[in-house]
């Protein structure tokens, strides 16, 4: 059963790397499947093994150690993802489920920021309203190549600091990835309106 040792060593190395760098480390292709297979194989072995044998105790300890390392590895990665969402950056090397977590967290934090902004704007900009449109105004945080918008028009290329009016879906994608941030455009409300 030398396969288990290599999985343990792999998890341990990934855990060490993840704890030594600020950005997300790259996980090997099929890592989650390897883990599932590893745990399944060891649990099957433990079910049929003699509980009084030393090898059984060692395998149980190994399963527990790998499980703790995996949990710690993904907790460290989650912390990095949360910090990336808070800073508005989009980290590379996320696994599929981590991308889903990133998008969910981004949506939640964006809703939170919008709510707080609405409270602030309600008091600071009393008598002003946000202009609603199918387009958003964004400011680019980095250079970005030309794109075709969801309205099939061509936009860009863009330089860091450029301000552009883009279809809402395109602007949202760029904002989620930390490439640009949305600017709110307001107008004074007319009396009685």
C-alpha cells in the first residue's frame, strides 16, 4: 500500500507550501479525486482489518493525520480567498469549488458594501439618486485588452486608470476579477420626483 504514503507526502508538501507563501499554491490535477480514492481505500482496509494489529493502529493514525492536514490546507486557502475578495483581487490557482466560494463571497460582500453605501448615500447625498442603466461606469485597475461586450460592440483596449462605460454583465465580470471597479453615477432628484 505504498500509494497511501505518496498521498500523505503530497498533502504534507502542499500544506507546507501553502503556509509559506501569500498567494494560493497550485493544487495537482485531480487532487480532490486522489484524496477521495485514498480515504475510501484506507477506510475499506480498516473495516476488514484486525483491530488489535499494530498496522491497523498505524493506518488509523495516518487517516487522522492526513484528514487534519487536508482540513488545515483548505482552511489556509479559504483565508487567502477571503482576503482576496476583501482586497478586490482574483487569485490564480483556485480549484473549481474554491471559484464557487470566491464568487459567493464576492456577491455577499458586494451586497454588504452596496447596503452600507446606500445608507451613507441616503444621508450624505440626501436629494440625490443613482442613475440606473444597462451600462456601468468602471475604472480600470490595470491594463486590459480589447473586448467584445454583451451588446456585441467592441471596447478598449484599456490602460490602468481608464474610465469606461460597459454593458453591466461585462463590467460586473471585470469587477469580480479585480480588473476594474464600478463608479456610481448620481443626479440630484427634482422636487416632488
